[in-house]
């Protein structure tokens, strides 16, 4: 989730003093910044919509207006997590490939520290509000392995971080490096589930479930996203078919969520098609120069806004999402709440950025 939105470009001229080729410069990809903002905002839309669905017990008979408003939001939301993986893949493979293991460990730390800092915040907040369903110590121990209740939105970080390590491991090997530490970390992730299972069988004590790792779909989104983001400008000449296909995939996601099973899997064809449409529509879009400083500032705050937004969703949206709302009222209220959650989340993240707490809080 770190801001690696620059791609190396070769210099045309060598160093005057030494005759050596100059170090490559970086072109900042403002379209990637824009994508990060879109993904962050869309996740918030989905989580606000989920509160409306939960208010009805996921049953239209308990409130059709809130039910359908929530599911429309959830249908739009489906591409966000896959594109987070795509951005991660692009950053490691294209935008800012690590030059050595130490650089990659710095990236890992920049993601792990906010992950556990916010896990602690959500645990304490839920405890103060009387919402934890298990003892604090048990929930905290489980979070080390991947049980992220009550910080449910942090689940994907347990996949995101290992994927970046895996891709960096491959990049460094190709570059002739020997990233033993990264390899050991990947091996540890691979054997951890069986190790805990063995510990349970030997001791008779139940061990936490493990979420560290990745599935096929997440790796495909990361590598495929890197490929698509790296396409030169002008390769996708006709975008109107994407504009036509995108709402159809969102309608398909809403249909699946309401008629088949809620929630639509990230590995589903509808999600893959939706993600490709959004990626190709945004990739290489030229951001006006006047917008770029503000866009970059907001993109830097996107991770922090993602981390904090569930607090606002639970405290503001939860009490207001009523099953008794009519369709138009539910839709208007949902839109207003999304704007409110986004504004509060980004404002809070920008505030701690000014306080130089970005490394701790994202």
C-alpha cells in the first residue's frame, strides 16, 4: 500500500563528469495515484452499503429499500481489492522494483506497522464499546496470525504483504541477488498452517487460524495488473466497449450477491472483468497539472483513510442504516453517508500526516 507510483525511465545522456550513463529518472504515475483514490473510495462505498444490507438481515422482506441500496453499492465495490493487488504488483515489478532485500524489508515494515497499530486501535475501541465477542488477549493473539476481528477490513493485508514479498523475491533473484531473508519469510508463511495444526494435535490446545499467504487469484491480479498498468499510452485506442461492459459486470455482481450468494468471491469472472475495465479506463489517463499536487497528497493519505474509515462506518453509518427506509431515501442517505465517511477518513489521515505519524498509522 506504500506510495510507489513512479516508473524508471532511462536517461538519454550520460554523466558529463565520468562518462557513465546517468541513473534512471522516474516518471510519477498520477494515474496510479488516481486509481488508489478510486479504490479507497469504493471500499468505503461497499462498507457503507454492507451496513444497509446487515440492517435488513440480507432479506428484502425486512426492508426492500435499504436492501437494494446496499446491494447496489456492494455491486459497484467489487473491483477495489483486486485492483489493490494490481497496484502492488505494478509497484514491485515495474514502478519501483526493489534493488536489494533491505529496501524490500523497509516496504514490509511500512505496511506491517500500520496493520498491527490499527488492529490494536480497533481491539481497544471495540472493548470500550462492549463489542468484542472474545477476550482481548485471545483476539490480539489471533491477529498475529490473521484473525482480524473486529478490524475486519484489514483481512487483505495478510495477503497483500506476502504477495509483495513473493514478487520482490523473484525480482531480486532475476537481478542476481540472494534474498535469503525474504525466502525464509516465505518459507515460514508456507509452513505456518501445518506447524500450528501439528501443535494442536500434539498439545490438544486449539491454535489460531492462519490468514498469512495468498491464493491463485490474488497473484494473478497482481501480475496481470502489473502487465496492464505497464502498457504504453495509446495501446487501448477504443475505450467505449469498456464503458459499456463495466455497468454490465456491476449488474452481474449485484445479481450474484442477491440471487446466488453474498458475498461475490474476488476470483469470480464478474469481478475479473470489472477490474480489467476499471484498470484500462483509468490507466494512462492524463491528470491535469493543476490537480496533481492535491491528488498526490490525497493518494499519500489513502492508506490511512482506509485504515480508519471503519470506525466512522460503525459509529455513524451503523445507527442510521434502518430497514424501514424507502428506496429513494435509502439511496440518498447512503450517498450522503459515503461522502461523510470519506471526508472524515481523509481529513483524519491528512491530520496525522501533518503530525508525522504516517509511518505508524499509514
